[in-house]
């Protein structure tokens, strides 16, 4: 996910609707989030321009710097996975923080399979061997015993989860017949950054396939954690951003297995805006589903129970767009994929590319 050029932010190349100026970028969705008041229940109102507060019983907060992850277009060159190796997962270089799923393939790709060219893009995304590797085993990952009150501590929180992701995904990627190489991870703060995937304003953590690196925006994590004093809000921040790093890692898994590049090519072959958005939703819903796989495998040791489980069910897995109105997926689609993978820890739940359009709304 390279930072988008110009206005807007999101998880993928967000094609705006056709208009006088041509397609443009659109803001991504914001997650619901809890906010404590002295009276009344929580109701989050999503809006791209602000937050409506209705009476003493209804209120909401838009979290501007939430994990609205963005994955950039990747090379149009056909991906050919390397032979499987037995290399151990290693963590890539880091830099110091700056102080943040009817199940027929729906592709319109004209690619065909041949011995010389390898599998078609539709086959790579819809019949990938990763869907057959079975349940992820736990690595007994525990939630870091640090609280992300500062950007340095937010970086430390993510840094302690990263080795768990390496150990969890390495055997599955290798079993699927691909070479595992742990993505690198670095931290940054501010309003824009420069990467091999592109330059420009960006508000969220993202993954860049060009250098196989996750760029974790520490200031948004610290801000979200510190924004409200109540325990539910703080548990929400930790659960959301645990899912966030697992989501970005999911994009790196897509990259290692050829899914990310093939999906990008299929997206650009779509002839209309709706088709482009649908292909983007398949990619982003899958990355979230992969996050659910990891969290499910390690939910007992983490542990994800009590308040952490409550905010997961109430705020994280229920965040989404209105059906067919965004590039991240509706609440129903989030539940269909990430919700399911959180119960079975199996990548087989994450074949969003063979799902009917209605199931990736």
C-alpha cells in the first residue's frame, strides 16, 4: 500500500466514480469506536466530514487516523513464485520511530494457462494452494505488556507482535509451495512519507510490495489509545491495532503467494468502476480475513477474552461500508470472512476471489 497521491486515503487504489475530472481517489471508511459518556450507550456515527452527536443517549466519534490501510498497485509483470526453500523467518530491518470469499471466480481476465506462462491470474487468486494448507497452529503469542501511550511505545507494541506473525505464517506459506520471506517493518509519524511505492499524504499504516515492507504509523495508534480514558476505549485501540498489523502482514502473505500482483492486474482489467471496487474489496477483505486467522490461532494465549473480545465483537468485526458503496466491504462481508476466520484459524475461509459479488459487497 503506497501512500495515495492527492486527497483521500484508504486500503487500496481507491478509484473514485467517473466524473468531469476523471476517476479520482475517495476517502476510505472509518471504524466505529467506543467513547464513554456519563450517560447513555455508545452509538458510532460514520461520516467522512465529521461526527454527529444526537442527544444525551446517542453520540459517535470518527477516528481520523484509524487503520484504513492502503495497498498500492503492484507491477503488471506476471508473478512467478520461487521454489520453496527452508529458510527461517527473519525480521527485516527496522528504523527508529519518529517519536505510527455460487463460488465461481469472478475475474474478467483474458489470461490463459500454458506451460510457458504459468497459471492465469484467476487461478492464482481463486485456486491458490494457500487455501489448502489447513489450520494455522498457535505460536502462543501474547499481547505485549506495554501500553502505547507514546509513539515509541506504540512501535514497541507492534515490534513485539511481529515475530509471532513471522512464526505463524512461515510454515503455511512454505506448505503452499512458496518461498517465505518475512516482511520488514518500519515506523513513521506525520502527514506524508516517501516509499518505493510512491510519495504523498497518507494517514494510516500500509504495506509496500516493492520493498516488502510494512510502514506502521505510530502516531495514530498512540492518539487512539490516549484519546479517551475509559477501559473500553483503550481495549478497543489495542484490539484494533493488533488487527491492523495482522492485516498489513496479510498483504505481505498475498504478495509472497502471488495473490497481490494477480489481483492488481485483474483489478485494472475491469471495465467499470463497480468492477474495480469489487476487486479491491476482495483483496482487502482477504487481508482482514488473514488477520482473523492469526488472531484466532493465538486468541487463548494473547488472550482475546473479556473486554478485548467484547470490543472485537462490538467494534472491530462490525466496522464496514454500506453494501456496494466502498472498497473495504460491508459489515456482512467482514463477518463472512474475518468473522469466520476468527473462529477456525484457517486460510480456506479467506478465498474472497471465488465468492459471488453479493458476498463481497
